[in-house]
């Protein structure tokens, strides 16, 4: 029996499904987390052979001892994974220390985690990237801003739009430097709509499942201005996104992973390309966040948890050829008033809604406080839905 150590199997909440799918394929699933065992979902308890609680996953020594305990009790570890952006470097370090051959190791982390290092891999794949400089010197950044006109500054090693800011003029730049940020990258502003290539990649580096999303509006405004959040899973993946995504997979050397690669679809012609062209944003070597895996299931009529587990087990996934739909998410803020009440939303969109409820507090800054997820057959219906729930 193969051993799979799953780090933080309780977060996001739906990740118990990864564990259950592994168990059904004959894996011994061993969980390590900081959630008390009594608070784990019953379904997760059933899926785990054993759970080791640590006081905090931030303490490497504690997690190290937990892994060592499992190896002593059950033998060598075949896989160790969290599928979580926050723990990617921790996962790699543990693989180093315990000689676990599957997955990324610490030496692989730079182009995976640092935005400045990702660019070379994108360029090697023939994908245009935004111009940039490291935000470590005011005069250098002022000259860069003068060249590009508008810019964005964000942590070189960061997740999502946290601590990300627009720089429109020298005053904005001065305010940024006065706040004494460190290890930031400054990129030219790209007038584009964020879209993604989401895929499950097998041990040979080939996709066994592909989909993607579109995020209208600005994630920076969602996080920094506490605006509503919205995005949707596409009914079908455009060939241009598929081509760019597959090229990036090869360039980054992805094997045996569930990935979320982000791109811009240009809104206007510029030096990066023509309107509609696909250019690089950043890579995420894990599933798209929050409820996105469930939305992929709703949109494609599949079970990505089962497909991923088949990939891990070396099986050929059985993916049904179901009709596809759009699956749309909108997250609203609890402190804001909206034209449609909860009851009115249920009355108007009840036939389309597949899920609604509170968003986990850890995900709320980027996804809103209360979610509504619905399926539609056309993109026009998706945007009408967003307009209705956002006003």
C-alpha cells in the first residue's frame, strides 16, 4: 500500500475530497494539520488512516516530527502534498529532508514562487511578459515608471492580490517607498482581462484534464477596496489559452500536478500584442483557490478530485463527455447593501443556483463574505447575473 501524506487536508474545506479519492484508489492517506481532530469533517476522518495534529503548521520542527512519526510507523512516503499555495515551499523542504522523489523540491522553487523568476520560463515558451524591475530603489523605479506610464507593485513571492498596489504617478511611488515595503517587484500595467489555464498534468507532463476561468474586473479592488468578487469557469477553453497553457507547462517542467496558470487577454493593442492576444501573468502550482474545483465539476460534469487521484495513482481517468456549461461565482460583502436581497436572488436565479453560503474567513478578502454559484448556458447570462447581484 502506498503512503500519501496530505498537509492541511481540512483547508480549503473541499480538500477532504482529494483524500477520499486517494483512499478509494488504495492509498493510505495520512493527514497533518493544526485543526483539532474533533473538528474535522466526518468525511475527512473516514478518508484518513491517521491524523497528526500540530500546534501550528508554521512550526517546521513540529511538522517534521509528524512526518517522521508516519514514516516510522507506516514506512516510506510515496507522496507528500498540500495542494495549497501557502505551503508549496514547506512541502518542497519536507521532500528534501525525507528524500521523497515525487513533487517539487527546494531547488525547483524559484521559478515557481518568485514572479521575477517566472518570466524567463514564460519567455522560453514564447509567451510575452510585462516589463518589470525590482522595487528596491526609488530612482530606478521612477525611471521605470516614466518609461511605462503606469505600473503595479506586488510581493515578488506572494499569493493573489494581497499587498498589491497600482502606481499611477510619482506621488504613488513615493508613498509606496515611504511605507518601507521589501522584496517587491514593479511591473508595467497591462490593460487585460485575467483568464486562466487550469489543468491536471500527468507524470509525463501531459494534460489529462483542461479548463479555465475568466475574472472580469480587478482582484486588487476586491482585496484592497473590499469590492464584490466575481469570476466564471468557461464553457469551453479557447484554443489560444490552451496553446499558451500547454507551452507554459512544458517550459516550467510540470509533472503530476493540478495547476492554475494565469494570463491576460489584452483589451487593446499594445507592444505585447494585439487585442485578444494571451500574455503571461503568473503561475500557481496548485488548484485554483476556494470553491474553484467544485465549479469546474459543475461546469464540465466531471469530478476533478477523482481525475487528480487517478493521475496520482497512474490510472487513465475516465472523463465523461458531458455537455458543458458556464459556472459563475459572485461573492458579496456583508457590510454593503445590494438591490437584490437574498430571497430575491433565490426567487430570480433559483433554477440556476448550485451553491450558496458563507465564504471561509481565510478566503473572504479575495472572494467576498457570501457566495452565490450558478450555471448558465451563455456568457451573456453570466454577465447579466453579475450585474444583477453586484448593483
